[in-house]
C-alpha cells in the first residue's frame, strides 16, 4: 500500500479485531489509511485499484470516509477492508478507532467482554453485516467511554 501511494499515505494502521492479540476475529484485516484529503479521490483511487482494492463505500457525509475491499477470491492473500480518512475531516473518528484498539490491547477484562459480545452476536443470522456491527455498538461505546474518558 505504501509503495502504491507514496507520500499520499500519511499513516497506515492495522485496526479491527485482528489487530488485538488474543481477540477472536473474522478472517478480515481492517486497515485505516490516512491521506491528506479523502474527498480528493484523484490522488489515490487509481493507485488503490491498481493494487487490487475495489471502492465499496463512499460516505461524504460521514467524515469523507471511503471503504475499499480486497478479497482472497480475487487473488489477494487476505481479505482486507481498507478505511480511508483524512486527519482534518476524520479526526474524531480516527481517535475513536485507535483508542478502542489500543484499549483492548491493554485491558484484558474489556477484551474478554467485547469478545463475548461478538461471539453471542455471531450466533445470529444477519441480513447485512452492518446489522451485526450496529448490534455491538452499545458495547463498543461503553468500552470507548472507558478508553477515552477513564
């Protein structure tokens, strides 16, 4: 990714459950990519597509978030969700993502609590993955409260 984007990639962070040692996770790696301007797709879109990432979500009303995917069934080594944000527009969400990851890495009780929640929810049938994500949001917010405000 760094080779494809050069200086456009300000920061690349492994996030999501696979970034937390000991936490059960689906076989999907979440990556947070910070670039100068997520809305300015001309600076990065073709480079990411050439690297095998397909644009799946464009959310201009939510921190200018873009989500790209790369899947093993298309020849990739791992399934990847690549979340693109910019420090200026996505600052609050960037802080939340990294604080949640870092907290779970260092707080075993909350890591176990989050894992129990994920396992319970994984037993259900979900029409859309977003419904699963929404169902665990209360627990995420509770843990984030501790991570951000002690």
